[in-house]
């Protein structure tokens, strides 16, 4: 498995039984240019109850690229379609994608032998 130097975790809420629909939307989007514009090398989607966790792995920090892509037609289309399934984790503080990005506060890696 290849590890990429940058990882970003997006956290939101998801509707019950929506995992398959969300996966289909991302599968279709990932066939287009959007992942390349943002620099996504690997995407993993997780569900924990009603919590949606979206791990983006990339060669460069994806936050700035996501901020630039918010007006891109493919980004807008995907975002609009996802609103049927996903909502902000904290609607009172959410203003845009950066407000859904978790802050890493600890990392551990074994020392190579």
C-alpha cells in the first residue's frame, strides 16, 4: 500500500442507509477531472453511526486546492447531489469545506528497522 504525505479528514453527518448512494456519487465524480484538480491520490469513505468520515490522501495539502475548486462545475454538482445524504457536523459553525476538516493532533509511526 502506498502512503501519501498529506491526509485530510472531512467530518460530517450522513443520513441512515445512505452509504451506497454516497459511494456511487464519488465513484462517478472520481472518473472525471475533479480528483486531479484537487490532487486526490486516494479517497476512503467511512461511516460511524451517523458520522461521515472522508479521508483524502494526496501529494500536496488538499485544503487550498479544495478552496479553489468550490466554484468548479463538477465540485458544485457533486456538492449539490451530496446534500441529499450529507449535512454539516455542526451547522452553526459550517461556512464551507474547510469547516468540515478535522485537525490531526497526534501521529505515530514506527522507527524503520
